[in-house]
């Protein structure tokens, strides 16, 4: 009798599992997201270049909240949306941090960017706040959009924290087409050109001792 009851319970469990698997197989399958990144890797010759002599500590800045994640933010007629089935390989704020470091590493100027926790002395502090990091459909929903990257930079002394200079940087790059494969290169170009300006400005602000 006990053996029969056990067999009945096993049969019931098997039937439930079979029913569950049947239900799962009927659910619609989500399409995999296409992954992209921005920011150029440091050239091999830049890795052999001597490090700069003026230490600049990069403090934590803000990043546009709606665009800080791994989705591509679009703006059309004041309405925000995200590009479907498309993701950055990492949160945009993380890729931005990597791009900043790479831009300073590739530069031959006298500034050396110092990260938090690094055992080095900094004479200056640099803060970068990303105000805008978005795709703007300023010519309609079917036309090639405009990638806008706007950043506020501020330099202070490391000791007295007195403001030495601040500047608003902005790059607007028109995508070649209304396709993700054309929009991503526009982000690459905007970030690269803007960071080149930021690095040059930082070198001008940070006076060699």
C-alpha cells in the first residue's frame, strides 16, 4: 500500500513537471540585445610614452541619470525613449570613465591622471559632470539623429580647493543614418573629440611645478 502511494506521488510530480515544461516552452522568446561600446582603446605607442609629471586627481562627477545605464537614450519632441534591443556592453557611466582614463593615457602632455586610492601626490583636482549624453531626433523620427554630449569640467587646487577654472564642453555629431550602426560611431566621435578638448584644457590649467 505504501509503495503504491509513493508511486502515485512520483507520478503526480512527474506530470506537474511535464505540464510546467510545456507551459514554459509556449512563452514568447525575447530577442537578444545587440551590444555596442564607445571609446577608443589606447594606441600601442601611447603605452610606451613617459607618464606626465603633474598629478591631477579625478574626483567623482555626475552622469545624466537617464543615460547612465546600458540603454541608449533618445529624445524626440521632448519625449524620452530607449532604443529597442540595443545595449551598451556596460553602463554608459562606466564606459565614460574608461574613455576618460584612455584619453589622458594617450596624451603626451604633462598631466598624469590619478585615480582614487592610487599612491601618488596630486596638485590639482578635476571634476567632470556629464550633463547630456543622448541621441536627439531634431529633424523628425525617420531622419538621421544628432548625438549630443555635454560636460562641465572644473579644476581646483588639491590643497585649498580653490576654483582655478571651469568650462562647459559640448560636441554635436550628426549620425550618418537613422540606424544604430550609424549612431554608435557618432557617439564614438563626439566622446573622442570632446575628451581631446578636455585633456588639452586640463594641461593648460595644471601648471608644471
